């Protein structure tokens, strides 16, 4: 059977813990960082600083990929697939406009009843994606020639259990209305409807550019008409960016057709849907806007690229470490921005692992450890990591400067070993122990180790009558007094699920050795709990007979 040998197991922590300070600061070095679109420079004081390597999109480096494109540069009779080749065309009826402000070789003129374009959807296409949709943008040019009724500019909707699901972009009363039916999923699994209706009114026989864009990381959804933002919302648990962002996804069992231009009167041109997969969002995010023109695209307003600095996973001295503040130096040039994420866990994780969860923190934020995770635990641990996001100015001319990240933390040190342990009495198969109560406020209980050899223990007593030591009746002012007999030893033996100790019974005239440790309230019953070293040892020899008072 295994024995607790404090000479090897418990005295070693006593030699280590005094070298660990209660409070400490970690200044993160510039080495070992993963830089994405970030370059290292020399700061004003000569130490390393970081800024964006590229503040705008290069013309041939657009991270969003095209999922569906209809340039309408040919007759409807020859339209077999969209320009990307992803979507087969099942029906197309429109007139081809060669001038009148169209881009490229033509535009689609919808002027007869029944004019429209229908596209089939299938597996592995974004418009039938029932996993996370990531970030996406839908845009087109439109020139209405008549208003009235509900005109379908774009529709990808189906019915499931009698409820409409999918995306609609409609022209209603001169305004473009966006309706997302059950596309967003809340943390509780409920599907949420979102509508964006406050767009600028369109003018008859005039070209307009429309764009709908969604950023998966922040939950930001916005619509633009002719380059101006009409409406903005955050599809999150609180309505604030980055906090409980809802997942966008279509129903897996539904693959409706895509309809463009039904009951619409006017010209559509340069219709495009682009996307950025969620796994790529670890590297870049949509936050700032900048115009550009490429391959016949007119009026498109993409977002600037972020720079991302990802730290290694750092190891702290003890489990349950409490981060009391996080700070960094920054120089924010005009309209630039820096935001930070942080995560911590008692269990080792990889630099690119999706878990544990990232939490957004602010510069100089205090008492991060008091924040509760989704599991109800406090944000404490032994392994931590941070990630900084550098955002350029909207005009793409300025970058922020980031330097000197640091973190102050408080170690959750184990309690001190109990003192004053003595044998307060012996009897027929019983021993009574007494020791001084620890002064630490986070002490949850004590363990009594015992055996028949010095510093080598065959049993541990943690509970008496189902209660932790000490129970109220065991408190004697500043002292704790505990009486041990074989029924208590049997209770703890049964509670020892590992069954690695012998738990010898108390026999009269046999000499036993006892020591006591204290443990704190951090995750008791797990290897993450903090337990003191052993107290000084005491001996006791139970024996029978009647004591004279």
C-alpha cells in the first residue's frame, strides 16, 4: 500500500513557496510573439514597439473570397452559372442593357412580369452552409424604374416547421429592407430574427450602390447606401461588440433556391456575395472601412485589415493565480484603435487551441480574476495568453503603436503549516489532537495524517461525521480539538476512492505518529487545491482502562 512520506512530498513545497512572492509583475518580452500584419519597430525610448505592416488592402490581396458573382455581362439565355461557377442557373429572364450607366459589358434589365434569375444551391456552398457562416458581405448596384409593392432584389429563404428562414433583401416603399429570418443563434440555441429597414430612400432612374456587411468577431452588422452607413447593430448577447456574439448559420435540412429580381422593375448590376470563414478570423477582422475599385466592382467599401499580435502561453508559479491588472503602452494616431484579448486556465493549452475562451479586456483593467467564466468559475489559473489587435485609421493612412505589455498578479499561496499540534488525550482506541487555528482567511479545512512510523503516513482524515475539519463543535477559541476513533478512520477509508492507503485501525498500546496540514478554498478535492506543508509531528499511544479524574 502507498504511504504519505512527508519528507519527500510535503517538505519540498515548504522549501519552494517562500521563494514565491505574494504579488508579482510579469513584463512580457518582445521575443516569441506571433505577428500577423505587424512589424516590430523601435519605440521612443529605444525598446521594442509594434505597428501595422499594411494599413489598407493591397489591390490583389482581398481576404474575403467571392461565393457568388453575377456581373450580367451577357444575355439571359446564355446564363448557365454565376461568374464564379459555384451556382447553376435554373431560370433566367431579363433584358440586357449595354449602356445606361452599367459596368462592363452589360446589366440585367427587369421590366416584364416574371422576369427574374433563379440559382440552385448545393453542398459546400456558402448559401447552404449550416455551420458557422463567418463574416460576409452582400452588395449590388441598382437602378429602380418604378416603385410599388414588395420587390425582391435577393431572396434565399425556405420554410422549416412553418417558419421562414434565410435572407431577404427587398425594395419596399422606395427603401431597401434587409430581413434575416432565424439566421442568428443565441447562446441558448434560440434562432433570432434581425431586420434592417432604416435605409435612405432610393430615387427613380438613378444608380445606387447597396451593401450589407457582417463581422463575425464583433457581431457588427451594417448596411450602406451609396457609401453612407444607414444602419448599424451588434448581434450579441448584450448589444455591445464582442460580448456573446451570436453564431450565424442556415438550417442544415434546408436548401432553398436563390431568387434575384422577382417583381422588380429596373436594372441590377455587379451582384456579389463574399465571405471570410470563421477559422480565418483568428488572423484578421472587419473593423474599419476604405473604398477601392477592382475588376469592375464599383462603390465597394471593404474593411481594413487588422494587425494581430499573439503571445505564447506563459506559465505562472501556481494554480489559481489571480491577475490583478493588465496594461500596455500605446500611441493612438488619428482614428486608430487597439483592443486586447486575454485568457487563463489551470490546465495547459496550446497557443492556437480554441479553448479556453478569450475575454476582451481594457487597458489598465483591474481585478480580472473577479470575472466569472461561463462555467461559473472565476477567471484564475496557471497558464495565460494575450492577443493584441491593432486597427488602422479608416482612411488607411495611420497605424497605432503598441509596446510594453505587462501584467500584475497575486499568487494564491498555500496556507502556512498549522502550529502547536499536541496530543490532548488518549483512551481506549481513541486519540485526541489539538492545534492552533490558522490565521489565513481562505483556509477551508485541515487534514490529519497518521501512521506507525515517523514521517510516513498510512491514512489521512479529512471528514468527521460527513463534515470538514473543523466543525463548529471542534473549535475551542483559537484552538481546534479533534477526537479520532476507528469509526472515523473507517469513514475516511470509504471516502478514499483511490484506495491507495492502508488506514490502520487504532490499537491500544501501539505508538502512532500524527501531523496536520491546512488547505484553502480553491477548487477543493482537486489537484489544483493548495495545501500547506505538514505541521510538526506529535505521537500518541491509545490504551484502555479507566482514567481518574
